[in-house]
């Protein structure tokens, strides 16, 4: 049976992460995409297109979309990048748009909900919201690539973050070489 995922893109820098995740997920899964208005503007500013994927696109203000209901079964959701505003809404259950409502559904239905935060430095409020979201069942994954795979391009750094997201969704990929240890 084909897997089904929801990808929410919010108003933080890092649309390249969302694009790369969509490139991989849309190959073999049914994907729902929700792009906030601010995310669309930032993606345009960053010269990243989030259009044209074999996915179902939903407007963020359409709270009657199928994915807003717990009776619509899907395998998980990723908010990438996840703005501090969206993190706060998800952490407190403030579901006033389709992205936050769908994340709320993921948490209440005990589905995978991954928040790829993109903010620095972090205030105490951000940290408390991350902890609250994690306590509610979300996985917090700051967009913080590793360097042990010796990246040579920005795409290599993006792939490192997206690979970790895919790992947590249990999606096979070959974006990076896995760590095999180091003999000094």
C-alpha cells in the first residue's frame, strides 16, 4: 500500500529543505502540500519553486480539507521549515489554519509529526515551545546539518537534513552516505 504524507511549509527561511523533501517523497508516496502565504513569499525570495510536484496542494485557509480530520488516515506530517510562530501554535494546540490543524490531528491521532525548526538563536520561549511540542508527541529536528559526510555544496547540507527527516518517516533513500564509524 502506498504511503501518504502531509508536508507543511511555513514562513521561515529554508524553502530548499521543503523542495528537496518533496522531490523524494513525491516519487513513491501520495503527498499533500500546504504552503503558508509567508512561506510562498520567502520561497520566491530564495528562488525556490515549490510547485509542479505530483502532489495534492491545499490552501492553508481551507480547514475543511480531508487531511484536517482524524478520520483521514495518513502516515505522518512534516512541517519544513517550521517557523517559530507555527511551532508556538502547534505546541499550544492553536489550530487556526490547515497546517496547524493537521499537525494537531497528527498529535491527537499519535501519528508522526516532525517539525524542522529554522530559527537561531533560540529564546527561552522557543525552547519551551519545542519542549511542549515534543511532550505532545512531535519530533523536533532543527535544520542543523552534520559535517561528517564532508559536504561540498549547499545541496549536500540540505540533503543531510532531509535524510534525517526521511529516516524518521521510515522512507528509504540514498541522499547521504551513512556513518560507518571512524578508526583514528
